[in-house]
């Protein structure tokens, strides 16, 4: 078993390799003058099981292409099997045709990764469960819920707490978290008048005097969460904490969070944000490295991954 690190999140790759007491595969990932990606593997990997770790985060297209080229290099170097470990799976939000004449990019990207030569996928909090079915190879999808539940129990008093789904799509996630910490849920009725803009229409549930924990898979522009926090405060919420798996944090998202009514934003390290957030005291990062490492160990030993969540 060997770990090959893409360049999108080196810190996470190194943490995973350290947990598994493995060295990263000696690889050169560089660019041609016109920016084409060049991957060269500098050690024998014939007959090895390789886990190639790469988040397809911003710059999404470059990181995706780098993943595909790494997989192709591994296949042509006679790796026995290749697991694409994609902590953040980009393009996941285009998982169906919401309006006519649009692409289903999540399916296209799944095809590309399979065609490149991946034999298995390991990912984290896929935006929609059905993306697993876009692949015809095994997919293991890890959940942040147990990590978030542990953090909440340790850091926030749970006797006056309520879990918030920031939109209808997030109800399953909020319910899973609420079950683990034994509290109720409220649901925000969010609309998107135009792509990238969000509006809160209604809140289903009573949040007055409550400590609200909003849970979501992605924070991108920050609009969904900042608007949700404002709406909750307007309805009398006491404090607002936000737990997000994939911190895309585009544009001025970090500033929006700083100026918002959110007490604390807790994110994971599926995307490397070390440069963006080092100035913000409101944002805390918890690591997914231990869980990804454990899942890699279990895949490699052919033992259960799902039992990690029982
Ligand atoms: C949407 O379905 C996702 O779960 C997130 O709520 C969304 O991607 C967040 O985007 P933004 O931060 O730009 O509002």
C-alpha cells in the first residue's frame, strides 16, 4: 500500500501518510511552459495498491486534471489497484438537470475518473448520496457527523441546543447530527432567485432562545449560512454555531463570516484553507486525516468502512 499526494492539499496528504506510517510516493508533479501538467513517478509501484489523494477544489479544473493524469501514470506503471481518495469532490452540485439544457457535471467527472483508471473511490460527505451511483466502481463515502457531534459535545452546552438544516437538501444531514447529540431540528426554507444568491423564505421550527447549530456540506460564497444566521437571530436565536465539511470559501466569504452573527464556524481540512483563514479567530479547523487514514487501512485490510459510523 502506498500514498501518492496530489498538490491540492499536501498538508492533509502528509497527515494521512504519517498516521499510516507510510512515506509518500516519490513523484514529480510539474508544469510545461504552457501550463500542461506533467506527472512522473520516481519509484517502482508495480503490483502495489495505491491511494492517490487529491481534492478537486479551487482551481477545480487544474486539480481535477492533475488527479486524472496521476491515475493515468499509475495505471501505466502497473499499479495493482488505484483508489482515488477525493476528500472534496468538486462539480458535485451539478448532480441533476435543474433547468433544461444543462450538463450533469458530477456524472461527467465520475466517468472521467473511472476512465482514467481508478478502481475505487473514497470521498467525504458527497453533496448528494446518488453520486455514488454515478460510478460503476465501489465508492466509500465518509461522513463528518461523528466528528462534529464529538466537537459539539466537548465545546457547546447541549441542553438548549437545536440543529438547523440551512435548506431542504440538508435535512438528512441535520437529522443525522441531531440524533447523535440527542436534540431537535429546525429547517430553513431557502430559495435561490439566481445562481449564487440565496434568500431565506421561512423557518420551520422554534428557535427562540436556542443555541443553533447549522450543519451543511459546503460553504462557498457564504450567502446561505450568513442569511440563515440572520434569519435565526431575527427569530430570537441565542447563539449560532456553524459546522461545515467542505470550506470552499470563495470571494469575500471569510470577511462575510467575520461580520456575520455567527459565533463560530467550524470546518474540516478536506480543502486546504491555511492561507485564507489564518487571520480569522472565528473559524476553527478540525482534521479529517484520522478518519481518512482509518478508512484507507480498512479498505486495504478488506474490513468494514461503514462500521466507522455505528
Ligand atoms: C447547497 O445545496 C449546498 O449544500 C450549500 O448550501 C451551498 O453550496 C452553499 O453555497 P453558498 O455558501 O454560496 O451559499
